[in-house]
C-alpha cells in the first residue's frame, strides 16, 4: 500500500482536498465549490509536470463519475416513491420510545422508512421497550415525504433522512400483526445484537449509570437522558459521548491483546481486525466517527501513517459512504482527526497537551459556527479535564462492569455517576452563556478556514500571525453583525414571532411563539420528553444571525401561541427589557411568568415610540387598560426604510374598527394579519381602507383550526394584496440597506 501511495503523482493529502472540492460541487450543487476545484486544478498544472497533472485529472474524473452516479441514484430514489406499504421489518437498534410515541427505521422491499406510531397502551409500550429481535409488522398506515427546511439556516429533516437513505416517512394507523422473523442480513443482525446490549444494560443497571454505559460503549443515548444531554451540550462537551479514536483504539487494543495471549500471530490479527471492525461498527450503530476511526486504525496496521493515513481514509469514505461529508458528524469527525494529525508532532507533556487542546478548539471554531453558530469557551478546559475522566477511567470501568454483568451486575458504582451529574449541574450554573458567533455563509467559511491554516503556517512569524489574526476577527465580526437591515417573520408553527434588526445592531423581537396547552388529560406512561418550538425554530435562527442580546422583547398579548416560550428565550439570550400592555399585567399567571424570566418589564401605551431603522415603531393600541386579551393586543406601526409596516398582534375585528376610528388615514404597505388569518380578523372594511401591498400570515402547517380561513384569503385577493404564509413558504424575510428585498425559505 505504501508503494502505491509513492507512485501517486502528487501528495495524497493534496488529492484528498482536491476531491473534497469536487465532492461538494456535485453533491451540494455548489458553484463556489466548483470554482474552487477548477482553481486548484489550474494551480496543479502550473505546479506539477503536465503528465503528472494529467494522471491526477484522470483520478478526479473517476471519482467525479462515482459522485455523479451516486447523486443521480439518490435523486432517482427520492422521486421513485411508493404509494403504500403493508409490512415493514423493524431495525431493532433504531427503536425509540418517548411517552406514547414510538419511532424506528423499517425496511420493506429494499427501501428504508422512518416509521412513527402512537402507542395504544402501557403494555404495548413495555413490549416495544423490551423488543430486541427482528420483527415484521403488518400494518395500515400513511406514507408521506419528510418535512424540509422551514427557517433560514434551520434544520432540514428531509436532507438529514436522505443522508441515511430514507426518502419517506410512514405513520402507522393500526398494527394488524407483529411476528418475529429470521434474517440473513448482517446489518439487521448487528442491529438486533446492539439492541440486545442496550436493553440488557437498561434492565440490569440503575439510572444514571446505565446511560453512561450505553453512551460510551454503544453510542446510544435515550430520551431519559434529555436533561443531562442539554447540560452537556450547553457546556460544549456533548462530544464526549461521540465514539471516536480513543474508544476505537481502546477496544481494538483490548481485542488484539486478548488474541495475542491466546496464541495468535500479529499477521493473523491483521486479518481478524477486519471482521472485528465490522462487528464493532455494527454495535455502535455504524456511527460516522467510529467508521472513520476504524479505517484509520486499519490503515495504520499496514504502515500508512500521518497525513497519508488521513487522506486515504477520506478517499475510502468517498467510496463506501458517499453521504459521509453531508452530515455534521462526518465533517466534524474528519476535521478533528485532521487537526489532531497536524498537531501530533508538537511535543509531549502537559504544556503540549494544553497547546494541542487550544489549537483544536480554535481550528474547529469555523466549522462549529457553521453548524451550531456558537462556542462555549468553558469547553476548552472542560474537554481537557473530562476527556481524561471519560476515556481513561469511565470507558475501561464501564467495559469491565458490562462484561461482569453476565455473571453478577455490579451496581454499587452508580454513586460515581450521580456525583458526576451533580458536578455537571453545578458547573452549568456557574458557566456563562456560550459565545454566539453566528453562522458564516460559504464564502466566509472558506476564508476562515484558509486564514486559520495560514495562521498555523506562520505561527513563528509574529507580524504575519498578527495580521491574519486580525483578518479572522474581522470575518467573525461580519458573521456576527451582517451589514444589513432585516425583518423576519419566523415559522414557529401555530404561533408568532417577528425579529427586527437594523444596521447598527439594534434588535427588537415581537412575540416568541409557543404552543397552546391541551386540556386533554394523559396518564403517566404517556408523558414525553419534549423541546419547545423556540428551541427548534426561533433560538437557532437568532443564533445563526449572531444574536446574543435582544434589546427589546415585545409581548403583544398573553396567548400561549405568542408568549408560551418566553422562559426559553430569556434563558438563551440576554434581554434588555420586556414590553407589555398595561392590561396584560392584570393576569396573575402571565405576571408570574414575567417574574420568572428575571428580566426588566415595562408597560407601554398608545403614542410611545420605539427607535429602529433610523425611524421608529409607534404603539397605536391599546389606548386604555384592558385584560391582556386579543382586543388588548399591542399594535405597532412605523415607516421602516421604504415601507409602512403594521403589526396587529392578535387583534380581532372589533379592535380593527377601533384602530380605523383612531387612525383613519393609516398608510400600510405591509400588514401582519391578526388571528393567524382567522375570519374573526382582517375585516373587509379594514382591508379595503388599508389596501396593503403585502400581507403576512403566521400559521402552522396542517393546524387543527384549519387556518387561514378561506374567507380571509378571498378578502385579501379582492384587494389584490400579495399573501405570504409561513405554512406554505416557511420563514419570510425582508432585508436591505435603503429599501427592502423580500425572500422566503420556500
């Protein structure tokens, strides 16, 4: 293998990076990536002899054909959808039970589906929780396409499932039969074996010890670990549970030592390492980081070291896992591995380890910002401390305890993990909020990565180091403070939230979204671990735009669809002040929530102005103290750049008539419709008088109330107002410098 690498016309790492540009040009249809690939090819012909460059071009052609074929095949699979499914085979290790919700991956006729089912009884829930073998379900269900992206820079569930080869979701209405079946498929049997290990641990070890055992040994974290998962994530150390080089090395070395003690030669071990790698990859659910680590370990056995090892691993991943670099886990795993490879010769000792931790944290920062928009500075120190604890103490300890559990489960060690979680909670309370950098676009990301590489190359040259460092700071500043005005109505489901920010960085947030509380009583076994709408939509969007502080948060009324996620928002961001109507302060439950937010609260009345965009938003209503209900909604109006905006909160027909009475000459270009498009608002007289050029309706897709009402839409069509709806177009954004350009996610 080493001889083959030496025959290559250019260093293997150069070839790997060249193919990476080609990969993104094809799979992401990125003109920027194509431009980068062409530029590097031109450089190649200038730097190397034409004969050598020609050979590289031929290799690129072969890989390019493979990428095109895979991309074409995925496109075909996404278009060639099935109309119905009567039977699916459960992949056991994908089973997730959350309250009365069941989900898993199911296989039928060579296709894989994401399956959902509402459990009918506690007995049925226990049955699926204990299920470890391969079962086939005969069912009646409904097939649909996965939900795509709904907010700018937001999570794209459809793209996520596509990387796993899943193009349809199946919602089961009823189960006719459930029977155990045999399978000769290696992947299905490994899935069953992994599930058996997870269920064994859960039934023989107490909480929280069992979560650490399944997490560190099998890469499985269940819904009952949700609270700690959030705490580890907030501290920037959730990656401790991402199986990688340390865990792979530990198990490979343990297996090797066992076989050598049994009398096997090193030569035989080299070949036995392959089936063991497949077996271990299956036990970890074929995790991206595990497969990358296993490949590097196997190549190292054949004498391939350093950057050649990393580059050859990338080339193999292009072939065996074409979607690897379309996932955050895959990209981050390879980025960490590359930086570790580059810094592995920096020396030894505590000082070298500390320097290495700092270099890794800074080197990975642009990619972390691209995927998560934030960075927790504490993670540098915490990773340094807890990596030692997890990799050198917990991993061997839990491995031994797992093996011993087949003879006698040792559960007395549970206090260690209770003590650990106590420390994590304490550190979480002490730690500051993560630094929000924002999500760099493709151009800024490439510039950041190239600049950091140059900083590393010129680390001995103080002047150049300082120059590039300042340039990097400038790039991060542009990411955090985009030089444009914006007004964005987010898609928060059946709720409402509108974000405003001007060139100076002044921010106003109108409502935070939320979910109406259900009156339906549920039993204990049906309770779910859930995340709020804001955690899935509003908070990620604001962080992607570099927002760490909200100057003014306006709560237009007390309905849960508008204010339900208040505490999540005030926890995630520093809020300067919360503005409410005087009437809303008469509601005890709402006041209690305001007090819990620990934020300054100020009541506003008609006539007050809120400066932004070089102008201001004027409060038009309410003019008298009400009860905080719909007719007491705060109504905001202002000329913002070149258009007049009217934000009506949850105002109904009566309030609209009162508004026209007080302001008969109101000029409106953009109207935010009240009541989510219900016919109880947007009165024909009101609309005929205002005649807005554009109407915005914030409404949830397939909502139970079937909003917006057809009658409302017909009223808007009558006045020829262009309608933008979040249920159809996702988030809607106005942006510009002196005038507005409008765009939507869909």
